[in-house]
């Protein structure tokens, strides 16, 4: 009872990849270690298992010559890469030509200058890989193509939405493009709910004062970053904001109570002179996994994706994968423990950037966190800094952190406005890093690289030149 392919433009590629995996019968599944990569692995692993295809899952922080050589050394004829692989096709294609393995790729990153037969990537069909389909979305299309006669894989659409939101693909209009077809599958299958709601982080788990105080995307004077302000705003409302002496959470309020709080918040924002486009950003699409327990991180896709990053970015992708596959015992407890550390690291990292400030070049701005910020989260911190006063929104930001002896991690973040003017950070990171003996890639709006430590300033000069060219 196969249902129509959710994204017709990618259906042939998905079918080709699925056929090759079935033919293999035994597959090594390699995935990227972040929220999108973990959900990609969970989706692909579930679909392979349901199709009776034997497999093993490995995670890599980054695909490079060394990690791909390690994969090639394993005794697998076919390797499925999810949420990475396209950007490293130059290296992968050499291994394929040498007969080391046949690659099957489900990815959404900018492809390198080589191609391969089994390659499922939205960018190959004119679909934007930064905002219209994530790695988990590509893996989901593959899962739909792997469906057997016993049932469909639409229940995996919820995880695909977690991956897309984890890669920050949702805009003020929610998920768009091919992602909308994935959302529709999840709603049809009864695993996902999509509705307009107050668009603040922590709807499920944060007590109301923290929910309002910590939401910093839209700044409301006297509430944002102001604990006593948030508390007095709430207690002045004609809503029961506490029950049995405990603060309630957004999810505990009924529809009327939510409307009352949301409209009071808008009125306060208007009265304090918040610009109207910022006020509109207070409302967005909330995606809820309806089978998950109310009030847990797993029920809100945005909180779920942060929980997964908290495992993945600390070399515990196995824990995140187990949670995605349904472990609500030890794995969930461990993920929650990791989440506390992750939150503390993000907030300390952002504070450090705010204190130290950034250095301005002609076309970009940068900071070097050294060992102050973990290299695996410096990109998330850079992204959060873009929304803060520490960073000038008219230029992209480049962040450095120590990776290992002799190596620097680079992360870059731009804005959609800059992308519309011609910015493509994926090209900037690839070309500037290769010019100093490193490598990189990613998306137009967010990309990264690894370079030799001593080359930071040469890299910056080259990146500044390329950004200048793109924006001219
Ligand atoms: O490897 P990958 O695709 O997972 O990483 C995507 C990264 O790009 C995420 O860290 C996400 O925060 C960032 N991003 C962003 N703004 C966007 C899209 C993605 O900062 N509009
Ligand atoms: O960690 P992750 O990249 O999923 O975070 C996505 C966004 O969620 C952050 O940019 C931040 O605005 C928000 N967030 C937050 N509080 C946290 C973690 C994430 O507000 N503890
Ligand atoms: O690590 P960071 O969050 O800055 O990565 C931003 C984007 O750039 C991600 O999509 C990541 O996969 C990509 N990237 C890459 N090559 C690198 C580093 C990052 O393609 N060497
Ligand atoms: Zn991704």
C-alpha cells in the first residue's frame, strides 16, 4: 500500500538508492553527529530494519580523508551516508573508483565537484538544502522508498521534522518547501501536530517565568532577561499562572489562558515600542510529537532537537540515537543529564562572546574562542550571537575554536538577508580553507571548516576577500 512519494522531484533518486540498499542486504550506515544527523540515522536505521536489511550505525563528527579511510577499511560493500557525504564526494568517489565500497548518499549539503550514481540531495533538483529539506528529510524520502507491503514509514516523519528544526530550517512561516510535504505526511499518519502558537523556546518544559524571561529572539523590555519583570507581568494577569504553589508551564494552560497571556504579551511589546516585524516573530508554527508525554522535551520538536544536540556534540550520539529509537529509560535519563551541561555551556559561551566582543574586518566580523568554547558547539554559539547585540547583522560572523593540537575549527553564520545579496558561506569556507591547506563546506547561510592553527590570519584575509566579492 505504498502512498504517493511525498516529494516527486526526488522520487527517482530515492527509488534508485532504496533499490541499491535492498540489493546489498547488508549496509554500513554512517551519519553526522548532530540533531539532524542523529534523526537521519534513526529514520534510516528503522527503515532498513523494517525492510530486513542488516546494518550497523556509526557516527562521525566530520567526514574527511581519515574518517572516510576508516569507513573504507570496514568489511562492507555498501555504505549509506546520511546528513553528510555530498560535500566530501571528491574523496568518496576515489574510494568508489578503487572498489572500496559503493556509496549511497542521503544528504542536503552543497555537493563537491564530483558525482556518484546513488545520490539523494535536494540541491540536485533545485530544492534549497538550507531551508527546504534537511538530512533527516532526505533520509525520510529514502525511508518512504524502502517501504514494503506491510505498512508505510510515514510514522518516521516526526523525526524528520525534529531534524529540520534542529538545523534551523523553520522560518517565521514554519517549515516550507519540501519540508511541508514531510509535515503533511506526519499529520496524516497521526504522529505530528502543526499549529500556530507563541513561538518561544521551552513550551513543554519551562515554568512560565523562565519561558518568557529566556526567550531572547524578540526582546521585550521589562520581560526578556528580567526575572522579576517576567514574574510581575504574569502575576498581574487574570490567569492562574500557579497551581498548588508551583509555576505552570505553557503546555499546562488551556486555549483561553494561552490567548490571554499571548495577547497581553503583544500589548506589552507594542507599548514598549518593539517594531511590528519583531512582534510578528512572536507567533510561529509549533510542531508537536503527539505520542510523546506532555511536558517532556520530546513532545516539542525544538526542545527535542536541543536534547539530541546535547548528546551528539559531546560524543554521545549513541544516547541520542537510543532516545530516537524509543528508549525512555536509561538513555533518556542520560540525555537529560547531558542537556544540563549543554545549556550551561551555551549560556557561558554566549556570555563570553558578549563580554569579549568581535573584531571587524571590512566584510566580516570574527572572534577566536580558543579553548573557552568547545569546538563542537562554537557554531551554535555563533548562531545565537547573531541574534544578540554583540554582533553586527550586516556582516557574517566567523568563529574559531581549538580543535586539536595544530588544528582550528571554523564556524560561520550569516543571515537570509545577506544570502539574498549573494553571500554563500559554503563557498567561502571551502575556498578560504583550501587556500591554507584545510577543508570545509556546508550551506549558504551556515558553514564550517578545519584549518591549520597558524593559518588563521591568512584564512581570514582570504575569507574577507571572497565575502567582499560575493556581496559586491
Ligand atoms: O551539518 P548541518 O547541516 O547540520 O548544520 C546546520 C547548521 O546550520 C546548524 O548548526 C544550524 O544552526 C545552522 N543554520 C543556521 N541558520 C540557518 C540554517 C542553518 O544557523 N538558517
Ligand atoms: O541547541 P540548538 O542549536 O538546538 O538551539 C537552537 C536554538 O534554541 C538556539 O539558537 C536558542 O535560541 C534556543 N535555545 C534556547 N535555550 C537553550 C537551547 C537552545 O533558547 N538552552
Ligand atoms: O560546525 P558548524 O555548526 O559550524 O557547521 C555548519 C555547517 O557546515 C554544517 O552544515 C556542517 O556540516 C558544515 N561543515 C562542513 N565542513 C566542515 C565543517 C562544517 O561541511 N569542515
Ligand atoms: Zn543537516
